[in-house]
C-alpha cells in the first residue's frame, strides 16, 4: 500500500493534535512509517506565518488577509514537508488543512467561497487528502478545553460563541457534502474512546 494523506479537522478544543499523535503511534506499531504535522505551520516558514495568524487580537486581520496568509504557509508546507514525506513513502497525518480555510475564513470571517476556491486552485492545485476525519463536539465543551490549555495561540478563541457555532455547522456541512472523503466523528467522549473510533475509521477505509 502506498502512502496516505490524512487530515483532522474540527473546532477549537476538539483534540485534533492529541489524536493525530495517537493515530501515528497506532500506525507505527503496525509497521507504517508516518509523520504528524499541522496547519497553519508544519515547515519553518509556515510556522512563522502561524504566529501571525493564531496570536494577537481577533481583529488583527480581515478575512481576505487571513486567507492569503494561510495559503502562503500552505504552499511552503506542501513543498517542504508534505510532498517530501509522501514521496519517501511515509503516511502524513495533518492537524487541519484546506477545509479549515473554507470554514474559518469562509463561513467564519465571511470570505466568499469562490474567492477561496480560486486562491486554492492557483496555490495548491488539486492537492488534497485521501481521508479527512472531522472531530465534532459542542462548542461550549471545545472552548472550555481550549481555554484550559492557557496557550498564547488563542486568537480564534477570542471570537464569540456565535462565530464558533457557525464553524461547527460548516464542518458538519463539509462532512455531508464530501462523504466520499470525510468521516464525522463524535469527539465528546473520552480520549481513548475517540482514539478507538478514529482507528476504526482509518482501518476500515484503508483495509488495515
């Protein structure tokens, strides 16, 4: 079996980074080499752009500027991290990818979907995941978890609950519209329970 590109999506506090590491460990115990990466970020240049996006005041950028920053980082991430790993035969597990742009900058910040699609087409072409796992949980639970982290990367947590409810609805809509690629998973259970449901989804999709 060739390498696979798996993304994890969801709102704030959904547990994506934790579950990405757990999935990687589960794959590696079965002899599958993989890397875990994230967006914004995932390469030295993209990590610098990440700081611009996730730190500071919520009103620091408008939606279009955010979108351009996200895709600038994404191009660097793909060229310097994702493609080299996949070409070397490794599986890639990425915490967020383009779906988050359509949700956060599109539905959240009001950037027209067609504008994002055109930028995506120019920036990354048809580069997309083989499987996307969307971790879903109530907004109040996710924000509580996110705030408990006490991280400086809290810019998006500063937006109001209505903003985050729109994000949750948008992720669920993506899962419905792209059922061939996306699987919606309940992330409100224990870490172990969520890890098991993720493994079941991955093992079923790729016949592991």
